[in-house]
C-alpha cells in the first residue's frame, strides 16, 4: 500500500513539475527552457530596470539632441560652468557607460518614507521599512572595461546595458514581495464596494554603487577613474556629483539622504500603479530613471584649482553653475504591470519630431513636466505603448522646447482615454496630433 501511495505521489509531483514548465510566454523576455525550482514555485514577478524617459521605443542614440546624436553642453562662462575642454568628446552613442547597482527595494510603509526617507535613521529602521526584493548586485556596461573577464562580462552585463537603454528593460534577479491582501471591515466594504484591497506599495529605490561615464578630463588630461576595481582612463563616477543638489552645504548633507543611494520613487496620491494583488498571475515591476536622453557635459573647479569637464545629467530642475554637486535631476518612476489583463494603445497624429513625446499620465496627475510619465514614446508615426492597466488616463503631446536639454518641458496638447477592465489584452487607437 505504501509503495502505491509513494508511486502516486511521485506521479503527481512530476505532473505539477511538467505543467509548470509549460507556462505561456508573455513577451517578458525569454524564459529558460528548464526553470529552476525557485523560479517555478516562488517567482511571479519580473523586475525590469530602464534608463530612459520613454518606456516604449525610446529614441536611438543617433536621434538624441534633435537628431545630432550630440551630448548636451551646459552653459559656460562667467557665473556659469567654468569654460570646458570638450576636445574629443564622443557622440552620445559612443560614450562608455558603466553601472554598478547594489540592489533594488520597495516599501509599503507610506508615513515612514515621507520627506525623502529622512525618517530612516539606522539599520533597524531600514529593515522595518524596506522590502529587499532584489539584493544581488548587478553590473551593466555598454563596453567592456578590461582585457580579461570582469563582473560585467561574466554576468551578460553588456546585453543588459543594451536592454537598459533600448526600452526592453534589463532583467534584475529578484524575489517576490508580499502580496498579502488587506481585508476590509464591513463598513469599509460597504463604502468602497470591495471586500479586500491588493497590497499597496508607495516607494521604490535603485541603489547605485557607481555610475561611470567615459568622458572626463582635468585641464584637458583624461581623468584616471575606477570601476569594479579596474582602472578607467577618462572615466568619472558621477554618483558623488549627483547625490546633492548644487549649493547644498556640508551641514545640510548630514541631514539628507543621498539622491543616488537610492534614486527614489515616491508614489503620489494621484498615482495608482504600485498595487500587487494576491494570486498566481505573473506581473512586471518596472523601475526606470531618465539617463539616456539627458546626458550633458558639465565642469567644476577641482581642489587643485583646475577645471574638470565630465559628462553627467542635464540640469533639468536645478541649474548647475560650476559647483561640485550637480544632483536633483534624475527622476525615478515605478509601476506594476499585469500583462495578462493589460492593454496596448496605438497613437495616430505623430509627425516624427525628435523633440516631442506622447506621454501617458493618470487622469488626476498634475505637474506633468516635473515627473516621469507613467509611460511614454517618441511622437512618431505609428507610435505604440504597451501594457496599460485598466483606468482613465491623459495622453499628452509634450516637447523639449524651452531649455533643450533632453527633458520635455512644454505641454502642447492632450486628450483623455480609458482602458476598461474587460476585455483583456486589447489594442485601442487614440488620435492626437503631435507636435
């Protein structure tokens, strides 16, 4: 009898094992042919990181800066950035970029995270606040940085850098966060019409250990930088440069959480895209920053009284005028996507301007030029945006017209549209002339 029971149990186990391997691919990137057991039993979530303003089909490197492919240059001269030495500065697409990301975290503790994490004072606070969904360091590089193997090449980091900048998104190994459902009281259920709510997250952070751009000179001589314990000639780690906004005093820095550790997304009350619901359906957590479209040359006076010229990030929100600090201009946005129920939109009216985007925001969102949109794509003919959850949205034609630094700062026109709860996986066409 025991032998029969063991046999049936074994057959049942292998039946479950085989059925789990026959999962449907959801255009989330190729899955392994024989997924490991931890993937089969524990992972509903695919974590994707993107380094682009656009979620879908971002501009090619050669299309940046209105089709020139040039890196933007900050204003220079008296009272501005010191006069730069730009001899040999590459096109944006030829600039080596090296990213060392320590981890990615999210949090559902809304009140504790307010005021840019300044309430998190120690390790105990941190452990209570964060969900450590992706604690394993990842290294991306657009080109290799040594003749022998290194952390980037060993972990397929060149391909991940390609996906980080091309709209696909770089896959980051992760663990599923809690999807524990919040059950409502009878009074709350009668008021909301729901008996339970999905798990709501409010914060997402990418912890940058290092971000090196491959053009930096000190009085015309290439800077000797380092990345992944390897020398990078002409490379500068811009994380220290972007941790604080220009003009931040030393005293103030002791009370501020560095802006690159982590780059922080705080969900506003007008946004609603960080819900993780209970169940078995797979989902994507997409976390992105604006980097590719916003590369800009800056300069500052070093302690040796020499001028350092380097490639950093456009001074979109905080003007840089030669200070050592140039932070506050990297934005972060996160969203949870359910591909099995999300829909797509196609947009007619795009006139192929390389200065304009179609940007999608929740209907109640404001300050459209001060934040990354929920989703976006260049305003080209045949524009398409994938994976929008049900809801009411604003579709905005938005352009980089005032400062011309790669960040859209002018709303041209807009319309509203809705994605219904059902049917699933539909494609809707929206018409909006742009520009």
